[in-house]
């Protein structure tokens, strides 16, 4: 009996030892399967938001376009019997540049003029016959109405003949002549393009702040790589409605008749000069995560960062005015932003 008890005790002791070993091994396996994640500290550079001054002058680039540009098209159809233009020709307003065959209308005009002459003779005869009692006033009135109707028909024919002569609507240069002498021209056929480069304009798009810094009639400066000195221009129009991107269209116009002329389609910089200086909270442009319209910055809070939305004002090449979302003295990350997310641990490099 004693041996039996000792045997059972030995078995239980061995079983317990095995269970303990297995449990310890399982703990090690589970620990290996779930390693402790170390919190990565990201080195960054930061800048303290502080009050600064902003010059409200700014520059925007744009493309020059002619003040007037039109495609010269035919208002009637017919055979082109005369073409007085070629690419590069300078024409004056009202100058005839092409003529269509008007022979059919000339025949119609001769017929109408003959009918008018006959109607006038009839009126003269009726007038004499009325004096002699051989005709009634109603017959004379009918002849007068016929003359008036024929005169109106004659005017229509003359208008058609006049339309067979195609004229330049304004003074300018001919480009892109697309017809040949002898070709048939239909209604709306484009003969050429007429460009007036004596004055040019540049369409630029202003932000909300920029649109309220300038006004219509204000002088601006135009510069280009092809100009030895800037040109003076004027804001001719500012839109009262923003487009889908929140920008306001402004047209800048300037004379192009001096010695140094720009051509349409050239890139130019428009400088909106202002002596006004504004004071506001400033951070470097490098702190912005998105565009100035939907700006975000990482603000350092202790040893972590907080992603925060801000509202911006004046934007220059190196700094941006912060209107809302940031307080003076708060630090924003200016380097190392790509590796950050909200709540990331950071260390600030000096």
C-alpha cells in the first residue's frame, strides 16, 4: 500500500512538472508571437509662430491675349472671285478683303430697277388720266404702293450685293487665311483670322485677399523675359464672382504700340505693387501640409504632434499669415513632415 502511494505521488509530481514546463514554453511562444512595439521617435525641425509684417505687394503670371480677335466669316454663299489678303497683311477697318460672285444679284437688281421705272411711268399716266377723268385715285395709289414695294425689294438686293464684299471689322493683322481664289464659300465659312495687337490684356486669377487689395483702374507693372524694361498696365476689370476654385478673374490691359512689343500668347508677370504693410501671425511656408486654401500644420505639443487646420491670409514666397487656428508661441513642424501623423512622437532638432 505504501509503495502504491509513493508511485501515485511520483506520477503526479512528474505530470505537474511537465505541465509547468509546457505552460512556461507557451508563455514564451505567445510573447515571441506578440513582440512589444517600440514607439518610434521622429526627429523634426520646428519653428515658433510669431507676429510679423507682410508687404501686400504680390505678383501673378499669365498669358497675353489680343484685346480684339475675330474669325472673319462669310454672311452669304457664293464663288470667291477676288481675294485681297495673305497671312501677315495689315488691314484697316472697313477695308474689302474678299469679293464673292454677285452676278445673280446684279441681274435681279436690273430687273427690279426696270420694274420701278415702269411703275413710275404708270403713276405719271394715272395722274394725268385722273385730271382728265380717265382714271381713279385708287389706281394711282396702287401704283404708289407698287413703287414702295419695289424700292424695298431693291434695298434687299443691294444689301445682298454689299454682303458679297467681305470687309475687315477693325484694323489689325491677317492670320490663318483658309480659302483660295475660286473656291465656293458657304454661309459661315471662315476666311481668316484678324488680330489687333495694338493693345493686349492678361487674365489673372486673384485670391480673396488679393482681390480686396486691388481695385479697377489701378496701375500695375508687366515684366517679361523679352522686355528690357517693365511696361505699365492697368486693371480694366475685376470679377464680382469667384470661380469654382475660389479665385476672382482680373483683366490687366496695356498698350502695345511702343518700340518693345509683346506678342499674343507670351508669358508675362503682373506685379501688383502696394505700399501697405500688414501685421499678423506668421509661419514659414514649409510648415503647410496642403494648399493655402485648405492648410494644415503639425503643432508640437510636448513630445508629440497634433495635426491642426488653420486659416491663412497673405502668402509670400517664404512665409504665410495665419488668421485662425494658431496662437503666438506655438511651435509648428517645418522639416520631417512626411513621416508624421497625428499623435506621432517627435524630438526637436535645433
